């Protein structure tokens, strides 16, 4: 998921600068929040539960994130950025084998990040305070994922229908992620990815 910071041994003095300790605490909270959201959903993911998993006090958690909504929207955004960085690092030379790119994009929607984001979306549908923040976050993450997909697929969006084709791929990947929530859908997913790779080679040229 994200990078996990080294922890200080019990009884030892943490001699890192205060700013570094604060940054490490914030990162632990964000990663713990995503894990809790993915495992327990919105109802079971309180600030206290996240703080305990991160190994910090509730007060420290609220120092970094005054509200529960602050914590969880920041957590999903943080890990989405980490995943985007990881996706780019898989293809350091840019566009490559399109099937490999499609498989990597689909993987974005079959891991704990997508599960956590899904719980956040469901909660936002019922929480007026949360809804605008999640809507804005989803739009931001969606735009970034689309940009990465266009870049890695070497897609020319000036051609008619190419933008919609790339977006269709991402919508398909999201659907595969939903199907994978209840059962291991790996075998069917591989067949669908193979078919989409063939279709995209024809559509993108």
C-alpha cells in the first residue's frame, strides 16, 4: 500500500526531528485509516480504532485530523497518490505493452484501496457532510487515473472516440473490482482483460 515508517523500540528515545516524527505519525494514521475502512467499513472505523491501530493517542490523531471526515478523505487520497506513483514506476519508460498496462490499471480496482474507497462512497451517499468532499476526491482521483491511462496506453485523444474508449476501460476496471468484492473473480477477469487488450489495440491503433 504505502510506505510504512520505522517504529521506535519500546523505551527508546525517538531522536528524529519533530517535523519528521509528525510526518511519520500522519502517515501511520492515513495507512491505518485505509486498512480499517477496507476491513470494517465506515460504521466500524472510528478515530479511536484508527488511532489504536496506528499506535498513537486519539488526541494525536485529532491534532492531525480534527474530524473523522478529514481523516478518511485524506487517507483515501493519500493512498490513491501512492498507487498512482507505483503505477507509473511499473512503466518507467512510458508506454509499453498495452495488455500489461491494462492489467496494472485493473489491479488498481481490486485491492484494499478500492475496497476502502467503496465504503467511503457508500457512507457519503448517506452523510451530507461527507458527500461533497468524497465527490470532489473521486473527481480528482478519476482525472489523475485517466491521465495516467492515456499516457501509458499511448492513446491519442485528438482522435474521435479515443477518450471515451479509455474511459470505458476504467469503468470496466471499476466493475471488475466490484465483482471481486464478494468472490475471487480472477479467472473471469483475466479473460475480460485479454479481450479488452485486443479491442484497445484495434481502437487505439
